[in-house]
């Protein structure tokens, strides 16, 4: 970065922040790929050192055994540090994607065509989230519509639509690879209340206790009449605070929003969750 660009960022910090977000997002794919390549290389080295270590144990060459043991320990520590670095990079890229989305403005809120609220909202996600559209195009069977998700208690919980993909073996064991993904959608014939929120959280706690996949997004759909004046105040305050958690060993925060179909053919999101590039909704 040139010196005048630094000065420019100080003179206009808001514009400088937006420009920084653009630059980071443009280079995030390459940086994440290189960090992933480095992580795989280190794990490959760890496995190689382990095999050599086991092979030299019976040779009686204790000097070589100690060297391989030190390399093995160093490799494991390096792999763990690279894993933490990748998490930080992903978090940073996600946050700067949000900043970039703010600069570009919100996507269109027009309600697309569909036979019911759920189908229309899924079409909205496909239209405004390219990552979601690609996932559905490749595997349309993962969307369960008007179906039941089974919880740890054995109880079946009904949702208008949901996706529940479990994490890969390597993600469970080493926290690398596909981490799993889930989204839950439920329709309401009337304006949802705070009691409805408690009920859906209770259902999701039972489901996630069994699946171990925490919801990335939970959507409560409602079609408003001509006299729509907002939603329940307690529910509104809870949603806007953004402090909705599921009970677990560690509290897991999740995005919960009410999606209202207005009579004018547009959506009202409470709260608004931006559709970020390369990030599932």
C-alpha cells in the first residue's frame, strides 16, 4: 500500500474501511487456499514422521528417535496453530463480506413466485445467495419440505422446510473439512409470538442434541394482512438483541428472524440478515 493511500484512509476512515473490505474479499480465496494447502502439508508430514518414528524404535538409534519425536510434536503444534489461523481468516473474511454487502446495499426484497410462503422464501434465497443456489442445484434432495426432524428424545418436530447435513468424519475428528450445515423454516398463519420462539428453540435443542449440527439460520414465515403494524414487542426485542442461544455444553448463538410477506409484494425481515457471497444463509 502506498503512503498516500494510508493518508487517504485516515482522512476518510469510512471509505477507507470499505476499500479495505474490498481488497480483503478479493484476496480471501487465495489466502484461504494457501493456508489450507499448508495445513494439509503439515498433517502429511506429521503422518510421515509418525511412520518413521515407529519404524526406528526397533533400530536402537535413539538419537534419530528423539529427532523424529521432536519433529512429530512440532508438526502437531504447527497444525493446531494453522487450524486456529484458518478459523481467524474465515471469520475475518466473513465480517468483511458483511461490510462489503453494506456498501453495495441490500438485495432486492421483492417476493418471488411460489405456491406457498416456504417455496417463495426458498426461491428468494436461491436468487440472492449464489452458494445456496449451487448447493441446491447439485443436491436438490437435501431440502426436506413439509417434513419432520427427529430429536434425541425420539420426538418428531414438524417444519415447513429444513436442511440438515451432518459434518464429515475429518471435521468431527480433526475439525477440518465439511463442518455440516442446517437451516430451519416454519410457517405461521398468524403473527408469531415470543411463545412461538420458545417452542421452536425447544424443538431445535432436541434436534441438535441428536444431530450435533447447530442451526445456521432459523426463519419464521408469516403473511401479513392489510393492517400489519409490526410483530409482538417481546419477540421483536429478543430478535433485535441477537442473543438467542441453544442449550449445550457451550452456548451456541444462532440467527433467528421473522420473514413477513407484506401486501405490497415485498419482504420485511426482522432482523435483516444480509446474504453474503460464498457464505450459506
